[in-house]
C-alpha cells in the first residue's frame, strides 16, 4: 500500500531535492514502502485533533499559478470531520477580498495545516474543496453552525481528504490558550487562599 501524502507531494523534482539532501532513501523506505497505512482516511486520532482546534491555515492556488495562504478561525471544533474522507466548515464573513473563494472556483485543490501550539503538534492535509450554499433547512447547516457564535456564515466549504501527514514538533513554539492560563491561575489562587486559611487557623489555635 502506498502512502497517499508521498504520492501527491513527492513529485520528481521533490524526489531529486531529497536525493541531493540525502533524505531520499529514508523517505522511500518509511513512506513509499509502507504496507500498513495509506494516510488518505482520517482515523480517530486525526478526528480528535481536528475537532479540538479553533483555527487553521488553508492554501489555494489562483489561475495565474500564485499560491495564497489564509488563516481560518472560529469556535473550538468549527472544522468538522463528517466522515473519514470528508471535512467541512462554515465560511464566515470576513474582509470580503474573496481570494480563496475565487481561487477555488478554478482550482479545487487545497492544503491545510493545523497546529496545536500547546502540545507542539501539527497536521498537514491535502484535499479537494467544493463550495456549498447554506440554507436554514439544510442538514449541513445544523452540523456546521455553532449556536450563539456571532458571525454570519456565507457558505460551507466541504473538503474531500486526499492525504494527510503528521509533522514533527521541531521549531513549533509552545504557546498556551488564554483560557487555560486563566484557569491555571484561578486554581493557583484558590489553593493559595486555602493554604492561607489553614495557616491562619493553625496560628489561632
């Protein structure tokens, strides 16, 4: 069984660069010679990771050949795993440049990078994206829209997964979500208050 990510990403020019760099043999052995996984269907680990994120980066390509990378964000889990081959998310109104929307009208290929800075983990995905109109009676609306989220959804983006690959943590800076820091500080302050109360009680006794 071949490795879907390597099949797509390791073009002849990439393989030539790997050969010059000395990494070609390792990738040929570990990626292209694997008989266990194909990396074209999301498993439980990938689904859990994807639905825990609140943002990701998505790249598209214009008809003139220029790549464009855009940050997409929303409430935690706004990027949904519909099944092992399908992702979807609501496209909320933004600056209205419409670059990704225009690019995707002529080339449906996309690349996604999701990064968990706390755990220093990242996932790369390659796929094909189709745009889908959202209406209140559409079952997809119920799955993609987050109640109470104050943004206007303009359309749905549905991605057919072609391949994915986990990246090593090298060079990923470790950062923490503000909510997690606030919770940790609140727990610390509560523990300090508890210990101070115990100390005061001991002194009074």
